[in-house]
């Protein structure tokens, strides 16, 4: 799997690093994971839409920093690109939540398709949206990708440190994109809890503060790279 390209790597209040949101582009296929505020403009600036004919969207959960840009994105894809995005799901209750969100914000249901995760396929890459724990009232999903070379996990927002540890030990897992925060706040992965894990597989993202982002780099972690920036990885 190619590296994911990020347009933002910050937590909900981290304006400097922007809302955590990324994409994968293969030939004329685009997958966007989560939809931060201003996502459409940032994706356009990163040339993510260039030569694209098919668009998938994976929304890990409905916290505002992950869905604020969804409506504008759907409108833009339909009216400017003439493409109806396909939202990937693994859970019917969650589809209902997303449909309710779109209805409340005035996005016509005809402008978007909901497709099962099994219908996602970019070359030999498949994905699986797995339930994870984050905050008590929201459903939240991590994404397991798989291709012929191995598996790659994207945590979404999570507080499940044990699963991260398990994946670090798993030889089939090539890369783990993990959210990180200064404290767990009962919702996130605390930096101190991963400091001694194998750094090779981990790519950190969704930093609650710029200080933590800088510390992670100083400590030798790979961090998700915002397109067009000079930051590493
Ligand atoms: Zn978040
Ligand atoms: Zn969240």
C-alpha cells in the first residue's frame, strides 16, 4: 500500500496542524479518510482530485473534526466533478447515523452512495472498518487495509492501547497510523504509553498539541506528513 497523504494531522482543537484527514490516490481512484473542516479546498490544493473518476469516503466517527467538511465535499464532487462519492460502511446503525447527519445538514441523499466495505477495491487493496472504543456515545471505527504485501492499520480516534500493542507484535502488520495525545482524556492514546513500542511500524497523527508533535519528532518517531510541508514522513 502506498503511504497515505495527509491534509491535516491535528486533534480537534489543533488549528495549527489542521483536522486529521488523509487520502490515497491510485490511478483514477481516490479514497478520503475523514473530512475535516476545509477538506475540499485542501484536497483540491493537493491535486487529490486530478484525473479522478471514482471516489470512496471512509468516516471513522462523527466527531465534528472528522465530519465538518463532509457536506461541502459531497456537493463539490457532484456539482464540480460530476462524481457521486461512495461512503464505505460495515455497520447498519452507523449508516443510519451518517444519513441522519446528511439530512440535518441538507445534503440530498441522491448525491451519495453507501457501499459495503467488500465493494471497496483499489487494485489489490481491500479494507475493513473495525469497531474501536473512543468516547462512550459514538460509534467509532479503525480501518484495517490489506494487500498482497501485508496489513496496515489506521486507528481513527481510539483509546484502545492494548490493540496497538497487539498490532506492534503482529508480523503481518506493516504500518500502524496511530492517533496520539498528551493524555488519554479517556478517549485517546497517551504518548507515554507508546514511547517504548517499536518505532519502525508506527506513524503518529492527530496530535492534540504542536508541542507533542515536535516532541515525537525529537524522540525519533515517524509522524504523518502534511502534503506540501517540510515535516518528515
Ligand atoms: Zn478527532
Ligand atoms: Zn474523536
